[in-house]
C-alpha cells in the first residue's frame, strides 16, 4: 500500500487552508505548498509556517483526514495530534503528560489548534 504524503497550511493572503506538497522556506522566508490539479493548481502559495501540518495517513470516524495539529475527541477524552521524535510517529497528546499512539479511527476531529485555540484549554 502506498503512503500518501501531503501537508496543509493557512494562506497568508486569504487565510484559507491549502493542501499539497511541502516546499519549505522561500527567498522571503515564507513556506509554500504546491497543490495538485484537483485543488489549487501546481503553483506555490505562501502560508504561515506555524500552521503547516502533515497528514497522518489516517481518517477520523467520519472519514476526515487527520492532520498534525488537529484536536480529537474520543470517549477517553480530548487530544491534540502531535509528532513525537521519541516515538518516531504521530501521537495523541492529552495535554497532561499522557500520549497515545495514533493508530485507530475511533476519534472525531473537533477542530484544530489554529482555528480553535479555545480547544487548547482543559475540558
């Protein structure tokens, strides 16, 4: 099975989310994403670097792609999707020192850390 590698980021000019391949820094210090024919063509666009997140390869219980920075809910609580250098993988962080492997689709995306900062507060 081929792994799909894609990223998302918020555009600097319009504030909407774009999806595509990650470019990195450009000459003026911004990051860019290159879309595909179905989304935004094959041109780069400037995005806020702090909003760039990678697709985990998993979908939530509703079939939505899960990205780094998404906020998830499952019966055991609320989690933020993060990359863990220690575990070399995406994890669900409960914000209280507990992390779980992101290996199931029993969760539901309820927002993300960029559009819904209020979700970072304790529940």
